[in-house]
């Protein structure tokens, strides 16, 4: 993988990206005329190398937030700064180079069904490769060790040469996450990475992402429905509702009362369909929270 390759076969990213949103508003491209903006007056400063979980009920604006951060959706108000630069003030080529420093993982990874897993994983390297090297990698994967090591972090090393269409939904989701570990991205934007995973696999996947970004100084922003996972694994938790930031706190300060306010009228997303009372205090006294994945 050239200068990005380490002895362990995984990518070494440059220092993490500093991300600032200032009074930012944004409208989803598919929104109906007259609909409220998906994001309204959002102020966030995510410093280089931080790991941040974004939680909140469905429709809170979490995915739209990641689209703005990934320079896929321009703001309709306020501003976004990536390493003190307004990406929408750049020319097309400069903006494309900036996007090459980002790794974006959608909830459903775009994996060609007939492709081998090794090729799908190594696609994470493409932003750091020349055009010729990118084309060659699609037909003749050259960094098999890196792909294997990335898959092993998600307990998928034995799937290296399987076809994607022979994987389960949860395995495909973990293959999409394994791409991050070989990518040159300095900012990882991960949207609902646990929706197809059981609780044990979910914990494994989040630990792999958080530990790798902390060790390499990469900035990580992940949206999650699993509140207990967010509180147990991230040093900073942002709560969103109706397009606004409701709190931005370390997990020890995310109390039961704050979560009840955040999920008011959406309690089924926090505790599942049972009638069990909500039981979330601080991480030191966190009771299991049942979440239904989408």
C-alpha cells in the first residue's frame, strides 16, 4: 500500500481531521417543499483525534449530519470547516482531494455481490492509490495481508476469499467496516454500523473502530441507535432530536433524565417493545438497554 503500509499490514492515516459546524442548517435533498430543515443551528467542534457517538431517535438528523460532514451535502445556512477550510469554497478537484481524506461507511455498505471479500475490503485503499494502481487492485489484489488483518479485527479472517453474496447481512456490514482499517482516511464517518449485528458482534465492532482510531489519532464520528454501546465505548456523546443538538457530554453526564427527554415519545427505540421501565443512569451504573436495530 506504499507509504501508508505498516509492518502489521494496516493503514497509517495522517493526523485526524478537525471538524467545526457553526450554526449549521441543512435540508435533505428528498425533503418536500416547505418541510422543516433536517438540521437547524447545529454548533459542534470535533477536534482532531476525538471519538464521538451521535445518538437520538429516528428522524433526528443523524444521517444528514454525516452527509454534511462528508462534504456530500452543502449546508443551507451557517458553515462547515474541515481543518479550518470551507470545503464548498474549494474548486472541484480540491474538494475531491479533501474527500479522499475521509472514510465514509453507510449503514448498508455498497459491496458488489459477485466480488470477493478481499477485493471489497481493499477498496478502502482506493483514495490513496493512483488510477493505475486502483484498476490493478480490482483484478489482482496486492495487499492480501492487510485485508486479512482488517477482517481478523472483526472475526472474519476465514471469509477472505468468499464471495460477498455468500455472506450474511451482519458479515457484509462488518466487511464494510473492515474497509476503514485499510483506508487512508483521517476522519471516519460511520452511519449505524451495528444495525445487522447481534450484541456481542456489536461490541466487538465498536471496540475495533474506537481502539484503532484512538491508537492512530484518527477522528471518528459514529451514529448509533444502541445507547448502551455509545455510553460504554465513546468518550463523548452527542444527543440529537428534531435536527438540533440537545446535549454534548461525556458519558458520565448522560443521565437517565437526559435520555428520557431525548427519546420522549420515542421510548420504544430506547427500551424496545417491552414495558420495562427505562433504567439508564451513568456508565458506572448502566443497566442493559434493549435496542431494536433497523
